[in-house]
């Protein structure tokens, strides 16, 4: 298949690019390298270094006619979305809309869209399934959710197939520990530097952590399954931040006492996503426990 992977120089989609290339697909990565690194892109894939909104993207669609668009390029930082809502919306909403226009104009069969658990806001019940009300708490949550509507409308109006994947907390090699990167990459970075990790609140707050290779396999399954579905991609397991740090210390043979600071306003206490619908529609299940994923992540450091 000819697959355009947006954001393929970033954390998650660079792993997807590797898997798709290995499976024999023809891959082009579209990334403006604002938060990515071209060295992560497998050599068999082509890079178009351009913004989602650039006219070069239309030229690429015209010349290359991708069959599937696997859309991961995004502004991913919650606090940036609060400080610069226009930039956030331009990338996440208008950027997706621009891709949809190209898909329609050039006969793309399907879009796979990387959405987020952030669309749900504070859970009203657990595990959060796809019927849970959507009430984002940040502009990032809004800008990840709005494209879902455009995608559904493009599908019903013009026949574009889609799978929307709402990811839980993704972790693994190449995740950026700076800014508001995932807590796992932040802890790993602190441990590697011999610094004290900070935990906001009691540390008993829980999240659903999913290893990046399980996200990759959900995307691979979505190439041929999950038609016109919106699916959570998660482990359906909750792990507290304290447990997480404990596991990381055990695996890396270190002992640290974290510094506890007051919980940040708006922090969600418990979050876990049901993955039953993805299991049924994609014939997919996550293969990595948190411990196994952490082991792999630690082993990759220094690669
Ligand atoms: N990391 C997570 O835990 C998580 C959870 C839920 C959803 N997601 C979604 O998964 C996707 C990938 O996230 P990630 O963690 O790999 O982020 P990332 O920042 O590592 O990757 C995003 C990539 O998009 C590129 N990009 C940003 N703006 C662009 C633009 N205007 N034009 C072209 N390229 C642009 C960046 O350079 C970067 O390489 C995002 O859509 C994100 O919302 C991530």
C-alpha cells in the first residue's frame, strides 16, 4: 500500500513508519520537524519536510496518490494549547481538514486518525468506553476532538473510510522527556541524571499506560479493519504513578525518594480506558504489560 504517515519523525509515528516499511508498504513521511527528528525515519521511507497546511502537501497527493493517510502530526502539548490556542487549532484542526480535502481530491481510500483520551475530560465512570460523554478540559482536547467530526462528515458525505484511534497514555523509546512529555520519559530522564523525580499529588492517581509497539499494531490492524469506527487504544489497566516509579527503580536498580508537590489544578485522579471495542473490531489486543514495556524502553536507552 502507498501510505502517507504524518508526524512520522515524531515519537509514535516513527515506530509506525518502521513497521509499515518492514511490512513492504511504500511510505512517505510528512513532517515539518517542529518536534520531530528526521534521523528516526527509516531509510526506505521518503520525507516531505513541510507543514500540514503547505501547498506542497497537495502536490504530493497529486503526484503520489496515497491510498491511506495515517495522521499523527499534531501540536501535542496541553499547556501550549492553553497559551497559543490559535496555533494549536491551526495545526490540529485546520491541518487535519487540509488533509481531508486532499484525500477527497485525490481518491485516498482511508484515513487513520490518532486521537486522544483527552477528548473525554474527567471520567464519569471507569473504564471509559467510546460511549462516554466527550467534554475536553483543554484546548488540546478540543482540537483533537474537532477533527473527529470532520472525518465522520467526510466519510458520510464523500465515502472516505476512516478509523479513529483514541490513545491512552503512550510511552516507549524516543518519547520526548521535556515539556509535558509522558511521565515515564520524564522519570527515566530524571533517573538517568541522578535527579529527584517530582510527583504531583499523592502519587496514587492512576493512568492507563500503553506501550508504543501496541499502538503500532493497532495502526497496522486499522489498515484493513475498523472501518468507520472510533476506538480506544489502551491496556484497560490502571497503574498509579507511585507504582510506576517503583517499577522503574526496580528495573534500573536505583533507589530514589520522590519529591511530592501539591496536585496540579484540573488533574484527573483516575483514568482507564476500555479496549473491548478495539479488540472486537481490529482483532487486536495489547501484548505488553507495563513491566514488559518499561523493560524494553529501558533497554533502548543508549541504542
Ligand atoms: N504521546 C501520547 O501519549 C499520545 C496520547 C494520545 C494521542 N496522541 C497523539 O498521537 C500523535 C503523535 O504524538 P507523539 O507523542 O508521537 O508526538 P510528537 O510530537 O513526537 O510527534 C508529532 C510530530 O508531528 C510533527 N508536526 C507538528 N506540527 C506539524 C505541522 N504543522 N506540520 C507537519 N508536521 C507537524 C512534529 O514535528 C512531530 O514530529 C499526536 O497526534 C498526538 O495527539 C499521543
